[in-house]
């Protein structure tokens, strides 16, 4: 067996050797020929140059890790869950490209979907994606399919529309894998409820990886949980002829530890005002660049995917930063001093303020009280309007204000009431909902985690997180502080 670096090499026939990489979280991870060939493609190699945590590296300097090895970790976790559930084939079958039994194809397909779940990721991950979704070039296009201009649809497009040598579609077909099936798995709409749960749920292979990986690279301990213990307790239950992913009651507190870790991670890293500030600024700049035609639009990305994969390879973090730098230095932004100041903030990693006041406080709201979100959103927006009026009357042309007020509740976990309300007629049983955790009780019964009496989550599930973030330029902050409109700020 050959131990390979993370730089793929195809000097030998794929069938003549095994490929192994060493991951800092899990140790050695073995890859089969199709996985290695996909990793060697420009579509996957692009992920090396996209940071997992966007601009969080401006606050946590160690957070330079990429979507490249995160996705390999997600694949590894998906395979481990299948092993735990006794739905995995042997390593020999998994590594053999000629083994195409139903079980082998299922195992390989779940791994491939996990490996490629972020194939359509935008620059700095989710940071610029919202700008593309809001701009909605192809979503609003006449005669279009009305699909969101997001990373999921972009990834699905790559999987299904690259049927040329070196393309993902071509590679999948070559090894007897159905591209449409992989696309459905990536989107979480596959016919297998079990596969959808492994890939998309409150405790899934994606979250299992990024909690540990982000904790490792940021240096924080928020993402810590007992992965081995959790993996050991996954169990498949047959309900109305469907395989359902459950976790044995013995691991109840391990599951709760996992969910609490994710809650802390989201609050302290992703929505932290210090790091999220740069993400919001970058999103605003991206929106402006899309309007001006300074940056690739979604339709151009689709064309690159179909015709020029090496050009699409360049759609990454470096492209975004170099584009911002180019338009900053050549004077294109002089006519918009607000965007120019934001661009300088992004380029130098300093400047701007996160506003702190009573109306912008984080709160835990009731999941079953939709009026609570509207109430606090209105309060926050009223304060924002007050700030905008002050800046309009007394501010300078370079003073800017950006706000991110959650439009939808940020759920801790889905409450049983919430699950029941949103369960479709097609999947009438709430246990078929892919997202919520299901617990296998000692008597064989399966319950939603929120319905387990001795669960802390049964006391907390009703909450959702309201975390508004509002930012302004340094000069605007000083004016607002002098006017007594705000209390203070994080830098």
C-alpha cells in the first residue's frame, strides 16, 4: 500500500495501487479509485483554495483549513456511520472498482455524495453565497428553472453536466455510478431515508467533521464531543419498511454534548461579531461587484463548468481577494467611498465596528412562538432606521452601515411540534423527517430526541437563537457614539 500526500498523482493505473492520505483529525483515510480520480479533478482541487470558515481566520489565525480536507473527513464519517449501522460492504468490495453489487454501489454512492457535498462552494465558503442567491441571476431568468443560485445547485450542476474526460459526470459513469443519484444524495432528496439522514440531519457526517476540525484549527474547544462513542451507538431501525437512522439511548448524553457543542460553536465562532463582521462586509462587496459586472456571475460559472473546468478552478478565495484588490487600486471604487472603505477593511483585516446596544442583543426565543422573532426583528430594524437617519444627516459619504437580522429562526434542534407541523403527507410519520435526532429506547421504541423524558434537550428544544449583527465604519461608529445613539462596540 502506498501512502500518498494530499497532492494526487496518477502516474500508475488506479487499479494497481491503493491511495491513503493522513488526516490530522482521523489519521489514515483510505480512498478507492473513483474517489481518488475525483479528488484529482480541477473541480475538487479547487476546494484547496476555499477556506472552511470564511474570514474567521482574521480572528482565529489558525483557521486556514479548507473545504478540501473537510470534505474528505465528511466522506470518512459517512462511511464510519454505515459501518456502525452494519450497512457497509467490506473494504475489499469498497476498494474494488469492478464490484458493483447493490450494496457496494449504495456504500460508494453515500461516500461520493459526502465527498462532493461542497463541490459548488463559493468564494470564502458561505460568505459570498448569499450575495449570489440575492442577486438571483439565473433564478429570475426568463425560461429558467427558478432554482436558487446556491452552492447546492451549482454542485449538482457539476455532478450532472461534466460528461467529458476529467469531468465528474464522466468519472461517475465510468465507474458505474449514477450522477443523478449522487445529485439527489447531495441535495438530501434521495429515495433512501437512511442515506439522507447520514448526509443531512442534526447529527450527520458533515457536522461530525466540521465541529472537530474547526475546533482543532481555531484552537477552541467548543466543538469537542466523543466521536468514537457516538459512532458506536448508531443503529438502523426498520419502520414501515423504511430504514431509519437512530442513536441508542445509551448515548443520549453524548448526543446532547454534540448538540451543545454545535450551539456554542455557532454562537461563538460563526455568528461572533468579530469574525462575522468581515463575512458581512465581503458579502456586501460581492453584491456590489455582481451588479457592476466586476466578478463572475452565476451564468458564467455554469458555462465554465460545461466548457472550461480549469477556468472554474480559479473561482476561489484568491480570485475574490485579487478582484477586490484590483478594483481598489485602479480607482474603480472611488465613486463609491462606502464600498472603497469596506474593501480596505477586507484587504487589511482591520477597521469597521460591530455595534452593541440593547436592541441588538442575542436572545433565546420560543420556537413555538413565531411572534417572538417578528417582535425582536422589528425592534432591531427600528433601531437600525434611527442609526441610518443620524448617518444620513450628519455622516460622511464614506460612512456605511451593514446589518444582518435573522429572517428565519436559528433552531437549536427541531421541536416535535415543529416536526409534526412540517411533515409532508408523503412522509406522514414524523420519524421519516430526515433532520431531527431519533433515539432507540431500551424497549425497542423509537422517539424524537425532544420526546425523551430524561433528555436535557426535552427542556431546551423549544428555543431558537436570535443573533442580530450590525456593523458600521469606524468613522460612523465614532459619530454614533458621540450622538449617544449606541452604547459601544466590539472592534
